[in-house]
C-alpha cells in the first residue's frame, strides 16, 4: 500500500514562505493526479491545489491562487507546494492525496504537516 509522508511545515511570520514536500513509499504515484489539502479544527479537509499526472495541468482554490504553486518530480516520487506571501488564515495542517474530482480513489491519509503563520 502507498504511504504518504508530508514534511516542510513550521512557524513562519506573515508574508513569509515555506515549501512543503509529499513523498510516497510502497509505490509510485507518478501515474495519478495529486493535490494538497488543508484542515483547521472543526472543518473538513479542503483541497487547495491539484496537479495532473504529468505536471502540465494545475488548479488552485481562490484563497491561495497567485500565492501557492504546486509541482511534482515524478522521478523523485515527490509533490511540492511552494507557499509564498503567507497569511494567518493559511494556518492549518496540510496533507497530500489524490484530488477530489481528478481521481476516482484516495490513498490512506498521512500525518500531515503543521503550518503556523503568526507574528
């Protein structure tokens, strides 16, 4: 079974940047679209970015458009989320998985990585 491991989160000041990474073990996810989700307490996970299996097509939630960039390196079996101009509202636990509407299955959820934007 594929296991997803997210990393790269941390504490950053408003306006700062972070790059998140999602690595897969057990199998390659190069043959499927992937995405980044985030969750805050009391809310369901929300998809914020998605990327096609070949990396040529991307989509973003309005809340992050222009600030976040999703990318992938299939040779390294890794998906990235570059987060710039971070706001306090971006504070959440970030997860990777197949994107709703792009794939007909979902991997088991990883532990996620905490992003905290605060002064």
